[in-house]
C-alpha cells in the first residue's frame, strides 16, 4: 500500500530549509504597510514574468535522460519566439492580515503558479505533510536554498506562498525501491510558484534574502499525507483552521500561545482533545457538545 511506503519514507526526514516560516532572521522594524510593499512587489513580478521563460520545450518533448527539472532563463533582447512566463502562469489571490498599525486589515495578495508536469496522484491541501524537492530563488536569479533529495515538509510550518503553491501540484505515482535501498517516485508533480514578500518573509531578512523580497520556488511533489493530523489529536489539521482564512497559524482556541494545529489539548482543560471528540470506524470526526452551549467539548474548558 502507498500509505505503508509513505510511512517508510518518513524515516528519511531532513531538517527543513529556508522555506520554514519561523527559522530566525533579522527583522526590520517597524514593518512597512502591506499594501505599499505589495504594489512594488507586483511591479517587479510582472516585469519578471514578461522577461523570463522556463524550459517548457524539454517538458513537452522530453529526452530519455531528461530530469524534469525546471530551469528559468531570461529572454534575450529581441527574441519573440520564446514564450514568456506571463503567458503560461495562472494566478490566485489570498488575504493576508496586516502586521502594521496604519489602519489596514486584510490585504489581498496574488501569487502565480505554473504546472510543468501534472503528476499522477492527488493534490495536497496547505494543511498537509508533503514529501518534496525544491529550489528557492530571488527575481534576479540568485539561489538561496534547495533540496535535491526529497524531504518532508508540513506546509503550515512553511511560508504561505510556498505552501499555497504546492496545493496546485499532484503527487507522484508508484514508489520504486531499488535493491540498494534507493528509491524513485514515478510521475511526480513539477511546477513553479512566484509570490510577493507578504506571502514570504516580508520585513524579515534571511541568508541570501533581503527584507521585502518576492520569491520564486521550483517544486517537485513526490507524495503527501492526506488529511494530516500533525499534533495527533484526532482532528485533521485542515479542520483546525477555525476562522477559515487559509492560515492555521492564527487559530488558538485557549490563547496559550500554541496554535490549535500544534496543540493536543485545544481548550487547555487537562483533557486531551482526542478524548473530547468522537471518531467512527471510517475515521469520520464528530464534536460532542455536552452542555449544549454551541461550543464543542474540545474547545470548551467548562466540559471535561
């Protein structure tokens, strides 16, 4: 079964690289207004999309030894035959809560994604654990991080644009394990995501990344854990986005500083969440409300 193979692959976990959303860095304070930075980022991204292309011809007619890696190059001046990224990407917008004191509330941010090779399986949500390869770049082409081997990444623990980008890819097909213990994943999803700094590190600088930098990631999705339950509390992480804003990192029922998707006692009443919910034989989760106050027991410290 594929699930067994996924469990076996979990032994190969390595430390998450630069796309982690909380791995330190130097923060510029006070942060600039999101909407002001977004205008600048969007101008830079649009110029990038007009002046760059990827090796689409190799994906369309792959050679026998083609490695299905995305390579981005600048279009030479005067060349009208190469298809720019702007004619190949799709876009989607998500709202980002402001972190400034200038009266802004939510600012809609657009990211751009491209699917070079669709993949044979299903697509993860931004709440799942994924087994990926990636390369991170700035708009000037400089590379700041990469993993040429598959690594596990729990997407809510990565930066927002990166996690959103992976939701557009499909996982690979069969996992082929060789006699020497190495393995390959057939037909993985391969793509590209480009997003403004508000979906990245915004006003925090990291090694190779200045504050307020739009980012580009080439992505390869091998497998993922469907309905990931990261804190093992019986509730899939996707159901712990209580305000339905697509961001699991601002949902903290008990206000203890540990967000719900990482907290196995969501109401801090001393009873584990898994003991305050009901799971049937098919894995369906229901949420009892013992005192009838329209607050499920696992979120209500008055019931235990």
